[in-house]
């Protein structure tokens, strides 16, 4: 569990390396984070900037995805 928390490695990768089920490790990590929520250090300036960048990118991708869904539905109709 600390491999995930301290190194920020993906749960799936660590679980595979340890030979345990991904969901089990995920449950342990989530429980640890809930129990130790106040112990995590605050984000640094660069981490906050990266977080804002990722949030902006996620918004853009959601908008693009919605557009593509609408386009796909439009073209899926019989327009011949």
C-alpha cells in the first residue's frame, strides 16, 4: 500500500507486481487514505499548477467527447 501512496505508482501496476488483486489493494489504499487524510502534506505550487492543467485538459476532453458522441449519433442515422 505504501508503494502506491509514497511513490504515486498506479494501483494496478503495484498489485500485479505483488501478485494480489487490484481491487483488494485499491480498498486498502482508500482505507489508509481515509484514516490518514490529515497527514498528507499540502500540494506544492508546481503540483497545484499541474492539477489545474489536468483539470482544464479533462474539461476539454469531456467537451470533445460529447461533440463526438453527437456527431456519431448524427452520422449513424440513415442520411443517404
